[in-house]
């Protein structure tokens, strides 16, 4: 797994390379500090919730958790 922390990973070339080597892209929510990329590069998705409004210290609102749950349902094809 790879948790990108630079916008250069938001490219088709980077995503293709990860797919080619079967490396999962971590979907990291980091209060806008690092890019959040949700493209599947393998058959799994791994989400890290680092903070909704402040990195490592803020809690997630019920609405934000509901949004993340909705994304998970979509990725599972259960939306």
C-alpha cells in the first residue's frame, strides 16, 4: 500500500504504475493537507481518516462519517 502525500500521484501514469505492480492506493482524508485520491489501483480500498478539519486532532461529524459510509457502499456496489 502507498499513501501519497504529493500531488504528483494524481496522474494517470502514477495510477497505472501502481496497478501494474498491484499496489493499493491509500485513500487518506487529511483535512486538506495531502491529496485525497480514491481511484482503485487494486481490488481493495484502504481508507485512513486523519481528521476532518484539523490533521490528527479533529473528530468526524456524523454527517462526514455518513458520507464516508456512502462512498464505501458505492465502492462495494451497494449504493
